[in-house]
C-alpha cells in the first residue's frame, strides 16, 4: 500500500510517497515559493536523478497538480498511475482539544480545523489549503489528518492550565497544547523497541532539538508535560524564537519601543533566540564554528541553549519516578556532538554520563551513554513522515 504524505506551509509543500509495508520511500519532493515569484518544484524518485522545474505556481492546487504529475511521470515518476496511491496523510499543526488521535478527514473534521484557525493562524490555513487541493484532485482517495498536538492531549490539567484567570481557558482555549507531537511519538515508539519494553511501561525525556526545539516528559508511553505551550514560542532558546521569557518583557518593550502586536510578535518569533543573542546566525552549525573561532556571543547563545534544555531535562527527571532513557532527535539533537555533550555535562550531578566516542554519531540510531550512566541516552533520528504514513495506514487499511 502506497501512502502520500503531505506537509503544507504557507508557501511550500513537502511530500513523500511511501510504500508502507516495506517502509520504503518511493519518492520525495518540495514545492517552494507558492504564490511568489520564482516558484519551483524539486522531485526525486528513489534511485533516479532529482529533477527541478521552475514555473509559476499560483496556489496549492497548482502545486499539488505538479506533484502528482511528477509522481506518475513516465520518465522520472515513481508509480504508473494515481490509482497506486491508496491514501493521503496530511500533517496538521494544530488539532486543538478536538483531536487526541489521527482521524479520517470528513466534513466535520474540516469544520473543526477551520474552528482552530483562531488559535493557529499561521499554520492551519495552509494545512487546510493542502487538504482542499487534494480533495479536488483525488476525490476518491481516503485522507487522514495527523496532528502535531495530538500526542500531547494526554498531558494532565496540572501541566496544561496556565496560572491566569480560568475563564480565559474556557473562553479562548488558552492552555498548553504542545507541538512536535508526531516526532515525540515516533522516537517514543522507537525507544521502547530499543529498550525492549512495552511502550506503556517506558518513561522518557525526549528532546526534539532543531530550529524549533521542544522537550517532552513521557510517562508510561504518553506525553505528561512538554516545553512548548499555547504556541511553539515557549521552551528553551530556539533558532530565532525567544522561548521562555518573563511575560512582562512583552508589554514593557511594546511601551518603550512603541511596538504593535505584530511587531513584537516578529521580534520574539524571528529576531530572538540564538540569532538574537549571537547577532550572527540562527543556524547551530554557524554558532559552533563562530564559538570555536572565539566569538563570545555565539558561545553565549550556545551556553544559554544548553542550560535551558538541561533545565527542562532536570525538571522532568525529578518528576518522573524513573527514567528509562533520554532521547535526542531533530537537526541539532541528531547531529551536534557539541550540544549533546554540553547538555549532559551540565547534568552530571544526576549521574548522567556520555560516551564521547559514541557521541560522535550523526543522524544514526546510537546509544551514546557511558556504561555507568544513571540513565541510557539515545540518539534516534526522527521520521515524522513515516509516522504520518503509519497512522494513515492504520486508519485506512
Ligand atoms: P526544523 O525545526 O526546521 O525542522 P531541523 O530539525 O532540520 O529544523 O534542525 C535544523 C538545525 O539543525 C539547524 O540549526 C542546523 O544548524 C542544525 N544542525 C544540522 N546539522 C548539524 C550539525 N552537524 N551540527 C550542529 N547543528 C546541526
């Protein structure tokens, strides 16, 4: 059974075609600059050369038309006809409180997604556009929505209610939702396999560290607490996002600099974090290089990142009655020997120890803790697309 996985942003569409029984990727690609000058598609069928087409792509329907043409193209395609795609799995960022699991997309689900636009104005509209384009072009194919927030719907009220007047939860749904759920779920299932334990018996601290970062306490295989909150702005320092700050800074800065809400939003989402502190880059490779060359603010940005990730790990470690493993995943977590080492060294008093040789690993599953570490530490490359394909398969097979 072949599953098409679609991940739509406001001006981009990423896709993967996966043979789910073999867990084998048949094709992948990316449409960029949808609705903007210079739009293009990059498509690669596994085992064939990547092709690039530049042409005007005015909207998501046109983008998806090009994707489907590429997938069935006689020369560079992956399958002969669209009949060979049995289902489509859509990544949806915000399921709100309506979705604790993936769902088959029907009219009620579409309405619930529209209702959630208010709390996810940047993310849900492009996700909806992607689903609508698919419905138009593949009207008879089953579609599934897989939500970034779903895995975190098991978080108890004590961890999801903010200490502000309760009526704002009731009236405006202000609460912790948590994000990167598909990734935290994927590494949780993999960690349980690697630990050789039933998933509902594992306690983990999963660290998805990339441009955006979130850390999750997993208790009995379920999300118990997570660092992202009402939006993906909360948590440790990130590439360009501030993470946790004193909320009074927001109003103080707005007054001092005469800022509008959208200006302060931009500062906290796009000009802050590692970029804001270092003044150099949001990319952790650039920061590591600059810090190696003696740049003090790049070093400071890395120090803040590591300490804030460590604070979350320590807090979750203290709250879980035992921890089977700490897991590092995503761009920084999978690749950065430097950051993993520094984070674990901060936590030395908990008995955590890294094996420096094994910690050299990049983008490969590896147990990187020393034999006498109090807790096992794994690198597990995330695979959100495979997770989406698996959930889609389960609901449609
Ligand atoms: P996104 O949140 O956009 O999905 P990724 O998970 O792809 O992000 O992570 C991107 C981040 O991973 C970038 O900051 C990049 O610098 C970092 N990264 C990738 N490879 C390395 C590496 N070898 N060393 C340090 N950081 C790395």
